[in-house]
C-alpha cells in the first residue's frame, strides 16, 4: 500500500527521522498531520480574543500545547476503538494500530502520557474554565461511536472540536454567554462543512464497511450542503458579534473568513482526489481569520 493510496499516513520532516517505534507513536497521535491541532487550537483563541482580554499570549501558548496533546490523545483513543474499521478503509489501513505496528496496550500508555500533558495545561486555567473543559470529555468519549449510529458524526465532531470557544471565554469573559454560544454554534457548522469535505476521500470505503458520514448523506449535493453549513456558520458568527457589540460595522471583520469559505465551496472538485484534502487543510487559515475577527470585535474600544 503506497502513500498515494493512503494519504492519511505521511513520512516527512522530523517525523521521518525518528526511529520506527517513536515514529509509530508520533503518527498514532497524528503529529505528522498538524491540521488537526490547528483546528482544535483556533477555537480556543476565538474564545480568548472574543472575551476582550487582549492578546493573552501566555494562555494562548498553553492552549497551543493543550491542543497538540489532546488532539493527539483523541486520535489515539479513536484508533483504539476503530482499529477493526480502519483495517477495512484504504486511507486508514496503515495506521499504527490497524497495521499491527503498535499494540493496544502500548496505545493506552501513550494515551495516558498525552492526557497528563493535557492535565498540566488544564491546571493553568481558572476554575470555571477547568470545569467547562472537563465537561468536553463526554463528547470526546462518545465521538468514535457516532459514525456507527448517525449519518452526521461531523456534527458531533463540531460540538467536540470547538469546545475551546467556551473554555477560552470562561478563562477571561465576564459578560453574558449569549455571544460565545452563538459563535460556538457557528463553529460547529463550520466543522460540519470542512469535515464533510474531508470525508469525501472515504465515501466508497465508508459505504462498503457501513460507516456513516455527512458526505454520504448529502449524496450528489455535497457542494450545496457545505455551502449551507458555511453560510449558517457566518450568520451565527455575525449574530454572536451583534450580541457582543450591537454594531453592524463589526460584521465587516467577517468578510475575509467569509470569502475564504466561499472559495472552498466554489473551487471544490469531488473528482480530484487531492482537491478535497487541500480545501480541508486550508481551514487552518479560516480559523486564523475568524480568530482575528474576534480579536478586533472583542477588543474594540478596550
């Protein structure tokens, strides 16, 4: 099985120079695929910057470390629970557990180490932020099973991956919760959109092994479905900004991220195997643009 067939596994950069056992653990935590922790990190920044607390670089750095560690922990847990399914999907069959290179016992130990790092980060936050962060563990634990019981596991992923908006807000926000909740729900729709694009890579295999996804549910109308999700996301972000600062000028800050999401939809080509992956990865830029918009709106006049 080649890297062309299995784009989920990459051997490049520092990861490629590691000895095989360490490389397997790094790949198990997806350290070779940073897009995942970027998508977990930016919602945390969104929450902090929306709160109007300024840059808060120290907390931002802790959130970055926590995003890398907990995204890695989530991937390890997901691979432990999905190892049998991963063996049946071309893109995931060479993952360390599915291929047999890493035992489940070793994976559980590695998961514990990553969670310990996450605990260290958690202790740097306020008590309210800690409580809210711990509440996300229920979402994380249930996520791997969603693809077995619903056509919309991407929605559950959205609830999970964007929890950082609420944690970041809890760390510094002292106003009501209406604005961050609206922004959080917008991020959920954003995730449904970009993970549907990602799921396009697996539609044939997913259909064969019985895995459900929004990409399969949307059928031949994926572009329209993603467009609706992205459009809804922008509207909810705009609502959140209005609830925070009733000034239509604040909506202008959403133009860059709105244009970026529109570009993804307009240029999405389901027949080109590289196109969906590139559009999916570009969401690290979308996350940054949203975070910048939140900083401007949250800190205007401070």
